[in-house]
């Protein structure tokens, strides 16, 4: 049987993925359609476009990381390097009120595409 300490330490690794998944699943579409005032169709299209970009970049990054051989391992250098840009784009994703209404869909889609590409 596994100890509670081992279960806790193992589950800590899933926190980042859980935050991202919950934000995209439960919060993002509601936030952009109700709070920001973006047309729900446009917000859905931007999320869909970001997921399409993600479906292309995930296998590409997997191939690159599989061929990487560093003292930190295959994937750790990329996770360390992406920490700051991912944090910045999460903040930018929720700060849409700084720009005008005509650029919201471009800003939203761009932030989403970059964010899912980095994760």
C-alpha cells in the first residue's frame, strides 16, 4: 500500500495541469462571453483554433524532447524554460480589458495559441 506522503507528492505534479484544464473547461468561455463581452461564437472559435494549434505542436514538441539529452533529463529544460512565458500569457489572457473591442478576438486567439503551444 502506498503511503499518504507518497500520494501527496505524486499528486503535486498534477496541479499545473489541473489548473489549466479547469480554467479552459469551466472558466474561460464564460469569462470571455459574459465578463469581457466577446461574442460566444468568436470565443469558441478562438478556443478551437488554439486546440488545433495544440494538436500540431504537442507531437512536434514530444519529438523534440524525446531527442533531447541533457543532464536535467529530456523534458525538464523545456518545462523550466516555459515557466515564465506561460505565467505571462496566463496573466495576459485574463487582462483583455486593456485593449479595445475590435482587437479582442485577435488578442484572445493569439494568447491562447501561444499558451497551449508552450504547455
